[in-house]
């Protein structure tokens, strides 16, 4: 993947990785009938689409305003 994947999109300011995290979070919440999604479950699903470390995922989730 190129460096362009790390650049925010002009439309909404999200990077590709952030967009994948939000998309998978929404999908998992639907599967779990709106219940909270454990971070390891989210990480596994995100890795199916984009390569990132667990620390990077935690940073993205925190930046996007996840609650505990």
C-alpha cells in the first residue's frame, strides 16, 4: 500500500485505516445487537482488511472517541 493510505480524505478527514475501523465497528455492533465490541474482536476483523498494530488500533479508537 502507498503512503496515500495514511493521508486524510478531503471529504471527511478520515484515513483509510480509520474508515475501516469505523466500518467494522458498525458491522460488529449490528452482529452483537448493539452491544459493545471487545477490542480483540475488532482488531481481528480490521486485520482482514488493513495491516496495523494493536497500538495503532487503540490510538485510532481513542481518537475517534470510543467509550468504555
